[in-house]
């Protein structure tokens, strides 16, 4: 038996499972910022005997569903690792497909995201992306810049080490110009020079696909982030999986290096 959800027909048992999970969510303890390493697209396709490009396209559908859920829940920031500085090492055809999918996603989704008050942001060395990708990003930024809902933060041509290196270079430049003094340098100042300046650190990191590493992602920002790992490949990652991650997050005792209050 099927029911309609967000314009799609889904099995009733899946709807019931999602409804049950939603009832277990405490709205007053939601993570403000969720970060996701969207991993496993290529392996998902290869296991099905399909080209890797099929996995990347299926991964876009997962992203669409997760963005909708985060918006519905009232999550403040969703950062998605979409393309790393290391991904340029992949075959040129695959890189080209990934960039085309980025442009397609932004152009197709921006109007709906705008209607839902989603603000599109991006972090990374964006100036090194292909021209069409940069144009699509800047168009999406301009359309959604005043929105007050979920911040969809896309990590593109992003690397944690590159981010810290770029921050050090900028700080050195500010010192050279006399804009700051050495005595001004502290954690807050470093934070202000990172790509994520103005955004809260992630409360929850979700990594599908069965790997146990952070892959050069948000090295500074993940200092006290709670991790949730899954064997599920990103194209198979459903709304219910994220709800399970949030429920698990809400069970944890976050002490930030201190002791639990009695």
C-alpha cells in the first residue's frame, strides 16, 4: 500500500517508520548544524553493475530529500561535502559529470529552495571551479541571500588543510597591513578567517558508506562534533537514517572536555 509524501508515493510501512521516528525527536535538543560526508556514490553504482555517474545522480536525490527534512525540522545549518580538493584526481569525465550535476541541481532546485526560505552558501576554493559552476552558485547566492531558514552550505573544491592554510595566509596579510597585532591572534580570530566564519561548528557529523575517517573535512570545526557512522551508501541514505542519527545524537552527553554536572 502506498501513500503520498512530499509529492511522491512511498510505502505505508516506510511512512509509519518515519512518523514513529519523528515522534521520538526532541525539538528543543536538535543539532543546530549537521555536517554530512556524502560518500559511496561510485561504489553504489559499481555494485549494481552501473557506471559511477548513475551513483552520483542517485546521490543528488538523497541530497534533495535530506535538505527537505532538515528544512522541515528547523535545522539551522546543513553542510554537505560535495567535492573535495582531492577529487580533481579522479578521471576527467567523472569530474565533468560532477560539475554538470552541480549546475543542474542548483538551476533546478533554487526556486523551490527559495520558496522554502533555504539560503544557499558554499565553502572552498570556489574560484577554481569551472565558470558555469561559479555562475550557477552566484545566481543561487543572489536569489536566496535574504532567506531566514536552513543554510545549505555546500563544500566545493574544499579541503580542511587548504582552509586552515588560507586562513593563515589571510591572517599574515592582515598583520602585514597593520590591521591586527600578534596579540590579537586567538581561537576566535582564527575562526573569523575560516571559510565557515559566522556559522556555528557542527554538532553532528554523519558519514555513510562504512568508512571511518573525516577525509580532510572541517578539521578545525569538528573538534567537539558528535560522529554518526553508517554502512549505508549515500544513494540509499533516507530521511529515516538522518532521523535515527538525530535521535542517537540526542541521547549523548556532550561535555566538551568538562565533567557532567550532578
